[in-house]
C-alpha cells in the first residue's frame, strides 16, 4: 500500500512545494533609510616646494625702479630667477582633492565653478643646505685656495616681494570690473624676517584672493622682486609655499 502510493505522494508534495516557492520573492531590506548625500564646502591647504635654484651674480636681472611703482628704497630693484608659478599653482594632477578635475588648468571654467577662494597662505625661501645641493655641487673658491662661505640672503637683499603678474585679458562676459595687472602676494624685510640660524626668509602674505584674476586673465606668472645688490658669490635657494583653497561644493 505504502509502496503503491509513496512515489505519487512524493511527486505531488514536490509539485506543491514548488508552487509555493514560485510565489516567494527574495527582497533585501536596507538597515538604514536612504538619504541624499549633502556635500559641504571645504577649506583645503596644499604645501609645495620651490625647486632648488642656483643664483649666479650674473643671473640676477636689474630692473628699473618705476616698473612696479615702489617707493624708492635703499639699493636697486632686482629679479630673482626663481620659478614660483608652478610652485604656487602646481599641475592639478599633483593635487589630491577628488573634486578638482585632473585634466584641467587652474583657470579652467570647471575648476573656477568649484573654487571660490584661492590665496597664498604662507611661504618662505632659504639658503639650500649644502647636503641638498646635489652630488655635483662644489663650493666657490676664495683667495685661490680657501672655500667661500655661504652668502646669506640678508647680505645682498634688503626687501623681497612676491608679485602675481597678468597679461592677455580674456574677452568673456565674466570679465567685468577693473583689476590691476600686478598683485602683491607677499613681502619680507630681510632685517626683521630673516632667521640666520636656519638661513630662512619668511614671507608676510597679503591674503589677496587670486580667484577673480584667474577668471579674467588667460596668462599669469609669479616673480620675486627685491631691493638689493648682486651677491659676491653663487647663492643656492629653495623654499616652500602654501596654497589655501576655498571649495564651493554644497548646492545651497
């Protein structure tokens, strides 16, 4: 009896279970309710280095006192051949903030739509320590056989200023208002701001917002202009700069 009805009963039971199973639908219930992501505005700081630069006495350019409209000071105007442009505004791929597009320039509209403030936050230059001057460095020779001592920044410069210079104004609707073509970013007095122990000259920054200038001008460069004289021997300089960014990421 059981053998006669056992197999059909098992088949029937299997079909019933399959029918019940077809009505069951798997679902995943979230642990927390879904919420829209709200991005917050950010203040980001980037430190960058000023690459080591060899400054020969003949490599310092004398400038006319009227170029930058300075009040006459002791000594003439000289330009230090240091590349500050790529130090202050490095290529965007070298920055780590994900909201900044990596295939753009600083004055790209995609960057400008995010950046609301861009300032030089801090900076300094120094005499490069001898151990960092590379394997090919050799000291200058004085009196035929004696090794020349390092020249301090305060020995040939009186005051140092960092200028942001613009040219080639953009012809866009956003270029409104009157903006100067030269902007003072930082300054330093070698008599008061030079640390002889570390041979470092620290800048006083102006906190000028560079953002409107990048929107108006297509090309720019940064120069160190100083009052002083030519050094007696070769000078080795490097330094560091801090870029402060205000990023507008919220939708408000």
